[in-house]
């Protein structure tokens, strides 16, 4: 009997298709929330034809080797200390295994996605960016995307409350975004705020140049200027030499633009020898540079990094925000989260600044663990290339608001900040007053619930935890990555905004201050034929720990408690203390 050819063909297709179908339809959850994240509200289901950029972070095959190398090149006792990796060497270590690439490409092919839909591959191949529709993403991830609104900022985003991947892909894929991380540039918190109650200094006369006489003026107890910081942290007499190679970067978000005219007014008032110099703006992912719209955060950052590090070249990275969600738009929108764009951009550059300061953060618990880990690992790549990433520790002490957990149990616990809690960044808390400096009450500090305590800080942190005894037992994770690492002034900074001087506070002021000091330390090393400091945390907690002014009073209340108290040695309010450039210069 003859069997029709079409039937044979159909049977063969069924035989070959079924295992494949099963392979990619056998989904297991990757991450989900029990409820809509705080501060967001559901608007409507996302339109099926809405197109957006979907990022897939693949498992990095030799990532453990990257971390091992990072720890060796950052350890002042190790023979490889300071031997940072090149862009190409890092990309080799973070490249996914060929099996991971094959599995992901087979999965994409199953869902009808071909090479023309791939918008970008990272240099190491560990991040793939696709152009997809909501309908495609929903099928791939076994989920439903909705439009959510953030009433406080008015922003609308397309996100999901949970997503899944085929079981087979769980060992090949770290994270897919945007999915469950609701933090966007406009809903993130800048860690600075205007302080109208602190009277700004008069604009009439230029401040006396304190470059030689490094005494701390009594006015620094209430209002901070570059002269205050240069005197307090002993940088006044240092003249940078390596300005052709040394660079300092500021990562800007939130449609905040650093204003050049305001910088000149600032220099004429507070750092006359720098008048006429400026900074470079690099626009990332559609970031703007509107010189008619000066940003408080952007001006604070750039005025104080340049005010301390002049004449070191400074770069302001203006990273584009998520575009507003427009349901009828056929344009593929990038609604991705803030750090991914900047990190993917900076790691793709062959030369990058040796120091970068960032002043934004979110509650750690609002960032999905898979996303937080992937972003933290990108900061490790920066460190491996010889860059120090400074982050402000946050302005909510041990936590803001009711401090309840978002896992459905609604427990009241201290709320750490991210990326401040990432072990591969250097986190900066805040101080105030002079002679002596004390912790400022809003200084963010605590212990991560995501990241284990790195070995470089265990001795210092254990001393603090032991001294604390049973106080706050259960409210924090004593085995977690502890922060801040260091601190600097964070109150009453004099910032020129739209031609006028205003007082600004926050650990956003502290981070660029420390970044400026460490940029000068890099200058010193580079001028002496050495490499940049790179990932500094292992150095800070070992041979350089005596290069800081220990802050022994003040606390960081939050969550309805008195918070932690600053004391002798490291503490989760001011870290190891504030930098003393002259001491550190001898130690590095």
C-alpha cells in the first residue's frame, strides 16, 4: 500500500517538532513579584503590537576567573596588583560558552526571531539586544506585559509582574530586561536635595584662594565650597601632572544637564584659577545637553568634581531616559533600566575614565535579584579595567518610609540601597560640621540582603557587629555586604544653578567629593609611572585604612529607629571615615 508523500512529510515534521516544542515550552519561573511594586499602579494591558528593545544577559563562561583576577589586581599584597585588564581581555572572560549561545539562538529561532531582529551584541557577546513586539515577548517569556504608571513622576512603562524561561535556558541566561524591574530613570532617587534653610554665600566677592593656606574656614561648619573640601581633605597644595591620561567621569541620568555657564560662574566665585576651563559632555542613548535647563544634581556633581580635580579633564555622561510610553507608536522604544545603558556603553569604549561618580539609587528590595546581580557584575568589569566606581550611599539612613518587605510578609526591616550594596563599587556616606566632622543624619548605610560580605571587609565589619551585640537583631543581615566604605561632607554645598548660588545637600555631594580626591591620587600614581588604583575596596580596608579621618559621632536614623551610630573604626554610617589626601598619597 502506498502512503501519500504529504502524510509522510507531516509525520516526520511531527516527530522532529514535538521534542523541540517541548524543549522550549517547558517553562520555569525566573522572577516574580507578589504584588505591584510600591509607588506604581496598573493602567492597562500593553498593546500586542507595541515594539520595544529586549535585553538578554547570557551566563558568562569565565566570570569566576574575572573576579579572581579582579581580586588579585586589587590586592596591594599581590604580585599582580595594579595589572588591570584591557577591554579585549575582559570581553574574553565574560563571553558566554558556545553551548549557551547555541541554546539561546535556537530558542530565538523557535520564536521566529532571526539575526535581523538582533539590534546589538555586547563586545563579549554576553548581552544581546532584540527588537520585539509585546506579543512576541509574552510568548517567549510565558507572561503578560502591562502598562504601569508612576504617579509621582507621571512616567508610564511596559513591565510584567513575573517572567519565565524554558528550564533548559536557566543555566544559560542570567536575566531578561525589561521585565520585573520597575525602577526607571524618572522614578529613581537622586541622592541630593535643595536646602533653602541654609543661607547661601553671597555672590559679590570671589572667595579667597586657599590653595596655599590649607586651614579650614569656620564658615565650612554650615556652608561647603571647594576651598572647604580642599582644606579639609588636604588636596589644596597638590598640582595635577598627568592630565593627558587621567580622566574623571560623572554618570548623569534623569534628564539632568550640567550647565557650562553656571560652571564659569561657580569658578569665578569659588575656584578662580579654574575659570575658563570646562568639561566634556558625552551623550548616551539619546541623552540631552539642554544648556537652558541646568540640573541641580548635574551641576552639583560637575562643579565639585572639577572644583577639586582641576585641571584634570572631566566628562559628564548624559544618559537618555526611558521615552514616554506611547501606545500607538510603531517606533521600537528603549524602556530599559538606567544603569544597563550606561554600563553597556562605557564597557564598549577602548579607553574609559579611571574614576566615575554616580549619585542615584533605589531600595535594594525593589530591584529583582537577577537584575541586581547582572548590573553588579558589570561594575566588576569596570573595576577589572582599572576604574573606580563611586556611588552615593543614599539619603534615608537605614531606610525610608515604613521599611516593610515587599515579599508578601510585610516584615519591618532596614532597607539597603542598590547599587550602593554592590560589593564591586565604592560607596560614600555623608558627614557634616568641622573640627570634628560628624556623621550627617541622612547618611545611608547598612547591610545587603542580596550580596554576601566580601572577604576584604570582614575584619572591619565583624568588629562593628560584635560591638553592636543584640541591638537591632533581625533588622539587618549581619553577613551581607556592608556599606558605606568611606564618607565626605554632604551638607550645605554651594552650587550655582541658573546663575544663582543655592545650598544643596545629600550623599550626592559626598560621592563626587571623594571621586575628586581619588582622581588626584590616580594623577599622582600615573605621574609616577604607575597604573590607576582601579577597584579600591581591598586597598581601603587593608594598607590604606589609616589614610582616613575616623568619624566617631552621629547616627543614621530610619525605619522608626535611631539607626546605627558612628564610632571608632568602620561603621555603617560613615564607613572608614573621610579621606586625607596627604596620608593616602603616601599609602598608595
